[in-house]
C-alpha cells in the first residue's frame, strides 16, 4: 500500500492505495500521485495551456520538417490505403 499525495490533500485524511494504482518513473520508483490524480492533473494542464502546447508542437514540427516529410514519403502507400479503407467503411454504412 502507498499513500497518494493529492488524494490525501483533497480529502484531508490519509488515503492508501495499492501500488498497482501508481505510475513508475524511468528508474522504477513509484510516483507520489496515483494514476487517477496524474490523469486529472494532465487534463487540467492541457486545457489551461492549450495555446502554449499548440505553439510548442508547431515549433517542433517546423524544426523537424524534413524528418516528417521523409516519414511521410516512406509510409505514403500505407497512408493512402488506410484512407481508402476508411472511405469504403463510411460508404458501406
């Protein structure tokens, strides 16, 4: 059993959860917040920083444009086939 830092703060009482309800770091150490609290934090962060995240993604894309173009060229046929399949599924329904 492990204590979740965020759940304990929210409820005001000690909240213990099984170790399976915690993410592990790269070093194999359990994080201090449970999976539920981590997901809630990430969702709130994403919503409140939407514009900043969008700018970061655009900057990364522009800095790595050549890599993305190479990847597209490499997988061009697979991509076209998947689009065709999706269109066929839509028309079949």
